[in-house]
């Protein structure tokens, strides 16, 4: 475990993609089976054991540390695993009593014990390991055991590092991946040239998605509109919906853009796919919540995300829907080499044939030139779902489906954000990279109150600033705190003092949850206006004028 | 008698009415007692300053000879009477010349710690525990997550990395007063006998340490050094210089940062640090608690840092604890341009 912990620690501090790849490939080449296979499984999120709940870890630490001190520490560090790793008291007994072989446990040993352990064994097991490991080991173990191993490495990157053992492409691993299980001895044997390519048994495999480039100034000059097809860019999440059959049995699967199998969270879609008797396909589309034919806000979709199980009520209130825009395979045929226009024609025919309520086609946009696209991007003429449109997608009619982000084939052109000047009102410490700094900011705009102009909060932002600006904001909050409510600091703001933040956001909705009556979508700090007096920040009326007309 | 009769937390810093002086005032004051030379504690423009000889020297280096109307150097432990109060300065172990302020008045003893640490430091005198009724403690690392590992072990990590990446320069961000010289002295202790390269902003203070008797070995200017010589070299610079154009002269530099904050991953990542070195000139949690107990104080005031946790801990020990919430301390020589802008 200590070697794996060292790897994770170095990965967490290594900024460059190449550096991370070097570290992982080096680890895979130095460590033997099954340790490296377990590491690959951990890095790709493929380990299956009952994760320890944060509550269990809290209970363990609160038996050992004053709960109030734990709470203050957690608020500061912003990460449960790291807080506990740092706070864990030095073991009174010799570490030899803890590990099975009399020293710090190996990763494979931990995974193996966890897979056998019952719920009631977990606290004792975990406490013993925490006593035996050093601070980095404790941190890595807690990250692993809570299922929150975030060291800036995607499953894709870990597979790329493994592929480099045998000078292979990550897509080659991707194609066989779903038939494999940890600790992947066959995979490593193949990569090191000691064994055959593992056979994929999966009839419904994930296919690495094709991504678009953002349109920057001048990108479209010299491109002919006639070579492109346009469609709306939907504000949902990218999914692959697959229906396959094997041995007379139907299989339906939904994958996220990163290849994660998210079928379990969408039984309504899975049931719909399963009912399409005889059809076999893999399509690419947007996962949305559609109620009475209208696409709901991203907030509604969020209710459905990251759930292992869903209630009938949640399904009824937030019905999931796939809006398809590409067809990757149909029956026996892999269509990815075919041009987009051909795939699109087959997709249209398939959707029409299936005629399923939870599946429809992302419509093509008619346009004559780039000016039309520029206008539609800002004012979609798709009236019913305009609020769910983020911009437009442009796809070359002759483009094959190439995994990754190939140059010049697909483009995305987003709507430009709106901007207002608001005043910083409250701050809280953040999490992750921003933890221990005051970095979650609530901001407000002016409105008429009983005693003259007053600030009313209109949103929260926690990104958009540079690291140096974050330190400056943290300092500003600490120097200008006028009151504290638990972890929340009230920052001095009024006519004579206060910090103006230029806030950019994607859209505005009416909201009964907010006192101001408006809710921003994706607000972020575009600029810090150290120079601007708070009294010159915007008024609520400015925001109200931006609301969509009902 | 109340502690508040002797000491009052004011916006300018701690004020002592029976002596009519401030301790580490943030704004120009008629009479000031200064604990140590960090820029958040030692400011220019006071009428009269009482401090240790090294602290006065350091202030003169930073602000010029006329930094105060009058100065008086206090020898360690020597009593000076200011108004009705007997004042003496005692080593705090933080940086060279750093002192605690002991005030005795009508049988009441109050100690203002300034910044302090208990870990060994070859560049300054060790902290001297003092008995008192009121202890005013710093709390920069006043959370139990802060447990500084032995500083020598951290420097050994740096030496090992410099051996492993022999083609890369190791840029070590360190505060120019105290931390920089301590890292250099620790490098010598760890057996690093090659030249240590130095950013220009640290030359004068380092020269002062050497002239004052601190052995640092072969220290050279980084500016103008041969690029080939800098491969595998260790270079000490202010933290802010690591992001500046200055850093680009070095071959494929490894960003290191020597600070107690490096104990928290997010702090290291946030600064783009690749090799965090947990080396602090402030007491860690265990040292803070042990020191408070050792003073035998019945009242504890807490200033700059994580005041709430230490106040909670002290209350559970039956001490009367009060967070002072003084604003303006705690960014010692960070040299952080953005932070200074916002504070202005
Ligand atoms: Zn200091
Ligand atoms: Zn200080």
C-alpha cells in the first residue's frame, strides 16, 4: 500500500499529463501482479467492494479526537480523507500488530480483505490499517475505501499509461476492457508480449466518443457552410445508449462520456431500450429530462445523476430521455468509418422505426451561411426548448467517427455568457483544490429596501479566478469579516466598502427559492473589480430585465 | 486586577496602558516594542522602538537606518522599565532575534509570544519557556492537522530529489527572513556541500546572518550564474519569484516550497508545488498546546491564525481563552503581490 500511496501522492502533485503518464507507466513496469492490476483497477474506478461510508470514518476519528476539533479541522482541510489522515493519532502499539504479515498491508491484501469483510468487520479492519500506515498511506487508503480517489487521473489516462507498457493505443485497451476484471493478469501479459490479446465477451461495449473543438475567432473563415451539418448543442450529459442481444437475451446499457456504465441509475431508459424488440444498435446522444415534451433545466437532470438506485417517484417526476445525434453501430455493422451524413440518414430511419417516447432525434438546423449560425447560436428558433440549448454543433458531413478530439471535423459554438457587477456578501471555505481558502462566494446586487438601497444575494460562485486571485480573495475575506455564522463569514459590504465581482453566467431563471426571485445558471467570477466602488454595482432591476419573458 | 488593565487589543495591535506602548503596532506609534523582524510585526515610522539587537539590525536593513525616531536594544532577559511596567525580551525560537515580551506590573505577569516555535533551529536561540498569568499566543498552525515532521527529514527529501533529477534545478520558495537561512543551514546539516544559489532579494539578510555568526557554507548569487552549473543545483528564492520570469532561467525547474502550509495538499497544489517541504518557523499544534500548559497561565489570548480551535482546546482545559481577531498579521514576508494589492 505504501508504494501505491507514494504513486498517488506524486500523481496528485504532478501537473503535466505526460508526467502523470510517466509515473504510472513506471509503476506498472516495476510492480508485479497482482499489485499493479489492483492499482490499475483503483485508478480506473473498477474495484468492487462495499465502500466505507463517510459516517464510519467520522465515527472512527471522533472516538480518537475531540469532535469540535475534528469539525474545525475538516472545515479547514476541506477533504474528509485528508483530514482524518492528518489527525489520526500516532499508534500507541507497535505497527507490527496491525498488518497481516506484521507490516503495512499491501494494496492487494487490502482489496482482498475488503472483498471478504462483512460490514461489522470494517471499522476494526480500517482502524488497524490506519495505525500501521504513515500519513500518505492513510490518506491513500481512505481515498480508496471511500471510493473517492481523485488524483487528476481519468480512467482513460490510467489505461493510456498501461498501454504504453506495450506501445499500444489506449483504444485497444478500451475495446477489450469490458470483458476484463481486476487484477488483469491477461491484459498485462498481452501488453508485455507474453500472451494473446484478451477476448472481449461484451456484446454491448463502450466506444470512445468523438469530441468537438470550440469555435474561436476566425476558425470558420475559409470553411464552406455547405460542407457542414448543424444541430443544437443540448445542455444535458453525453451518453451512449446501446441495445444488443446475446443468446436470445436482450441487453441494454447506458455509458457516460467517460465510459462509465450508468445504466443502474436509469431503469426507465433501460426498460424502454429493452422493449425495442429485435433492434441492435449503439447510438450517441444527449441525456435529458423531458417532461410533457419539453426539455427540463439541467438542475432537473442533476436530480437523476450519480444515483445508484432511483425511486419510482423520482422517475415519474424527472423522466429520462435520450436525444440522439449519431449512430455508431447497427446490427452487425460498425458505422464509425462511414461519413456523418450516412450515419445520420441511418439514425433518422432507426429513430422513426423505433418510435419510442423516451428516444428522439436531435433535429438538424437549416442554415444558409455562418451568419445564420451566429444568430441562431444566440437566439435559438427552437422556441420550446430554447432554455436547454447551449449553442450549436457543426459537423462535417464527410466526417468519420474518430475517438478523441480530431482537428477540424466537429465544432461547438456556445452562447456567450451574460455579465453583471455584483458585491461580495458571504464567503465559505471551499473543497478540493480550493480547500482551506475562503473560496465559495455569495454575491448580491442592490435593490430598494425599507431603509434605502440594500444588497440582496443573487448567486454563488466558486471558480473563474486564478490561483493568485484566490489567495487575494481569501486575504480580503479574512481582513474584512464583520460577522461569523459557523463556517460562513459575512464580508463587510455597503455603500462605503465592499468588493465588486464581475459575474458571468449562462442564463437566468425565476426562482422562488431565492429571496431575490432570480437564479443564475453557471455563475463564475469573470473579473475582480478591486477598482470599482460597491455602490456602482448593478441593481436587481438589471437582472430582472434579463429574465426570459413568460 | 484584570488582564485588560495591562493589555488591550486595539486595531493598531496590542496596547499596554500603564506603559503607554504598543507591541508590534501595524501603524506608526509613539512607543513600540517589536518582537521580530517579519514585515507584519516590524513596521517603519514609530517614535521609539525597543527590540533585540538583531531585530533592530534587520529593521535597519529593510527600512534604512532612520526607520524609527529612537531605538533601544534589549539584551535577552534584561528588564527595561517603561512607565509603570517592567518589560523584558526572551528568545522565541522563530527567526534570528525573535523574542517574547514579558510584562510585569503589580505582581501580574503577561507574556506576548510574538511568533514562536519549539523545534530546533541552528540559526536562532531556542524558545525560553516563561511562567505567566496571561499568555498571548500566536496560532498560525492552531489546528490538530498541523504536526510538522522533523525539518531535517524534509530537507533530506530535497537532497534526494536533487540527486535523482540531476539535470533539473530545484527552486525552493522560502520566506526571505529566517526560513531561507534555516533551509540553507539544514542543507549543510544534511550533507549538501555543493554551492547553494540565492535570489537577489535574500542576499542582504543572508549576509547579515553570516556576519552574525551563522555558518552557511558556499552561498552564491543565482543571477549571472552559468546555466550549466544550475543543473542539479538548489536555488532559494522568495515564494513569489517561482511564478515570475526570473524562474525561467533555470533548466526544467522543480517547484519546491518550504512552509508549514505544505502539510495540507490543497495548499501545495494551489501554488503549483511539485515537491512540498513541510518546514515551519511556527509552533505546530502539539507545540502550541504543550507551551500553553508549560506557561501555567490561567488566561490565554490567541492571535493570528486558527484561533477558534486553540480557544476550544484551552476551554476544555479550564483556561479562560479569548480569540483576539487582530487583522493584519500572519502573511510574514509572503512577497505575494496579489495579496498585497488586495490588502491596500
Ligand atoms: Zn514571524
Ligand atoms: Zn507573525
